[in-house]
C-alpha cells in the first residue's frame, strides 16, 4: 500500500468515526430508542461500512476534485479560522 492509499484509508476511517460520534452526540440530546442502538457494536460497524462504501464510490467516480472538495468542506485554511 502506497502513502496515498494509506492516507485515504485513514481519512475514510476518521470520517466513519466522526459520523458515529456526531450521531451519538445528536441522539444524546434527545430521548430516543436509537440511542441504545448506537451502543450496539454491530450497528456501529454497519454505519461505518456505509460510510466507507460511500467514500469508495466517490473515489471510484473520481468525485474528489478540487471543486467538489471545496464545495463540500470549504476552502478556508487553519490560518483563516484563527
């Protein structure tokens, strides 16, 4: 695995973890049965698989262009945010 593939794999794994964390935070604020489901390792794994599949599909379709990424996450740098 080359450095680019390793970076992409880590990026996808990070996004999966962030999606789970955001969902858990959102559900923590509500009284929902989904809260208990998000504690189940199987459900967490399924969500991560969905995230990975989406990210890989976008990569396969070469969607990660500068325009796409700028529209997705913006073009501010860390210095701009200070």
